[in-house]
């Protein structure tokens, strides 16, 4: 019997999601501490679920930092949203909440 057959799918995804949550542990690193993985899975910011390759409706939004002159500084923050969140019409409010948590969106109460 193969080990893959003995491990349940639910426990495998539980372990995988814990690895993805801590950015220091994700991927394979060589001796020089450089990431050598070809693919690191993305997670939906709103639902915190892994975006699989078949989710063709998912989007990734890069929020760029600019200087006082309005020029791109080379830094950005990435937000990913699943197709499920987009189909429910919650991606716009999810982006506003994400920017507010990062301190980039003025929220007036």
C-alpha cells in the first residue's frame, strides 16, 4: 500500500495550508537560502484557501508603491482573489479590507 493511499485528502490539505501560511517555510531552499521551487501556490486573501490551477476566474492584484513624484519604487503588495469570491461580488470589498489592513486605504467611519 502506498503512503499516498493511507493519508486522507483532508489532512494533506491541512498540512499544506499550514506550510503556506508561514512564508519562511514555504518552498525548497538551497544552502544560500535562495528559493529553488518552480511553483509556490497562491492563496485567496478573502477565504484563505489555496488557488488551484483550474480556477480560471481567479485574479492577482499587485498594489504598487510610488514615491512623491508618482514613480514606481519597485516594491508592491500582492493580493489574490479566487473565482468563487469574484462570482459572489465580494472581491471589491475584499480588496478594500485588504488595503485597510495594510494601512493603505483611508477608512472613514
